[in-house]
C-alpha cells in the first residue's frame, strides 16, 4: 500500500492510456497525482486489475428473504390464535432483578411481555 506524497491519501491502481498501450499506474483519488510503478503489474494479480461492476456485488442479507435469527417458542397468541412466537430477553429493571421476556407472534406481529 502506498500513499500520495502531496496529500497523504492512499494511491489506487488504475489503467492509463499511454499511446497504443494501456499501463497500470498508482493514482491519487484526492489530488489526481499519478505515479508510475514498473512492478505494479506483478504486484496486482499478475498484471490484472480486477474491476467489478454493480451487477457482480453480492448482498449478504436480502431484505426480500424472510430470515429471522430469533428463537421461537410454542405459545398461543391472544390476538390471532397462532401458536408460534419469537422470544427475546431485555434487562428493563435493575441488574439485581430478573429480565423481561418479550414475545412476538410470527403471524400477526403482536408483541407482549412477561416478567420472568
């Protein structure tokens, strides 16, 4: 990793047209300074700069997928009668008192709390 001698920003590899050939140079994205590095091609994956287009990016979690990492328990929902709810604990009172258990119905989203 190299830094710009003028502004101190990180230099990034870029393709630069030099007549008939394309060469790799380190360029500063902040001030535009270019630095020729003869061994840059061998430093960057045997002379190849990997460029990604937005279609190649992968979303780690897609909002359209219904992924819910919360544990579920079997309990009857007082609103819709569904028998599955997500459960989590929150310390709502002092540390010497027990936690509050929250339950959310997986069907209608109704949330209730139980002091444990």
